[in-house]
C-alpha cells in the first residue's frame, strides 16, 4: 500500500502514531489545525499559523521537531524514519494548503469589492 501525502491532504485529515516523551500519542492533522491526542482526547492543538518550522532531527532517524512562533518546541518520535518523512511532508503541505486557501479567499473578497 502506497501512502500518498498529497491525497491525504486533499481529503483534509490524517493521523500518525507518535511518541512524545515516553507517552504514546496521536498526531492528528486537519485542514486547519494540528492536534496532539491521547486516545480520543485532544491534549493540545495548534493553528498552522502558530508553527514556525517542522524538521527531522539530524541524529535521530525517527525524531522530529515542531517549532512554534512563541519559541517553544515539541519533540516527538515517529514509528520509523519513513513515517517521520510522511509527517514532515504532511505538515508542510497542510501549511501550504491553508496559505493558498487564505490567499484565494482574499482574492475573492478583493474581486467582490
């Protein structure tokens, strides 16, 4: 089975199993927010506009970092290196998609003025 990040982003939602600290969590990516869940309960959520950066950790094949605009950082581990790459790509694509949606919305408002 091939995982196509672009098609998942187009569908508007995807989730990944991650570890934060020693805790198992679900990283849920929706079209407008990133949520960290424990079972079905949302522990924290962030607008994509609050994200400064998402990047793989250089010396950890499954680790990644989400940097927030407030200077804080969320470190997590994916199940493996391939899963980590999918998470990074999906977050970046959701951020890009949201920017394009906002730009389109602004264009429509300007056209109506």
